[in-house]
C-alpha cells in the first residue's frame, strides 16, 4: 500500500480539508452502496440499480458525482457504460472500514455527534 502524501504542494490544512471532503463524499449512504457494489467488478447502471435497490435516477446522479470526483470511471461498451472503481485502494479503504466497524460498530451506532451530517 502506498504511503504517499496527498501532494507536497498542499499545506497541512489543505490536506486535512481534502481528507474531510473525501470522507464527506463517502458518508452518503447511496454513494457508499454504489462503491461497495463496484468492489467486486464493473457494473452497468442497471446492474448497480439491482445490486443497491436504488432508483436509476439516483444511481445515475451519484455515479456522475463519483466520476467527477475521480472515484469511479466508466467505459462505453456497446449500448452500455460499465462503471468500476478508479483505484483498487478504494476497495481496500472500504474493507478496512468494515474491519474497524467489527470492533466499534456498537459505539458508532450509538454516537449522536454526527447525526444529520450526511
């Protein structure tokens, strides 16, 4: 796993702000569901809809956001666009979060500090 900094040109505050922005993007349940669905393989919008039970318009809107932020890429194949994670480290990040929740799920669930922040 890479230990590279965000960018040598960024100040400490800017790097922290970028981290916070990334995690705000991941905090949305719909976007997180889409990313988790894409961990196993590339999927079309219809396949993502089936995997997440989200509406097609919701999936399309969140895919646009995820794509603009560089977390997802799409490749046209015939009539369909196949979306995939832009970097395998996104899968690793989600797996690490799952491992962390194994030990902290009850406390996270009971925490009221971040309710309504998403």
